[in-house]
C-alpha cells in the first residue's frame, strides 16, 4: 500500500495535463477578448461605409 501511495505522489502527469488546460483556457480568453474588440471596430467601420454610401 505504501508503494502505491509513493507512486501516486511521484506521478506528475496529471499536473502537466492541468497546466496545459490552464494555458488553453488563457489563450481562449485572450482570443475572445481580441475578437470582441475587433468585432466592435469592424461594426463601426461597416456603419461608416454604409453612411458614406447613402
């Protein structure tokens, strides 16, 4: 039983998976923020073009 516990404590593969998950979450939040800002600016650009064409 002690051997199983020691092997469980020494295993770091789960920590690596959690780190990759956190990195993926941070990247997705950054992408969503950038797309939100870009979408707002794109809407303003299309509105400006539409008003110029009228």
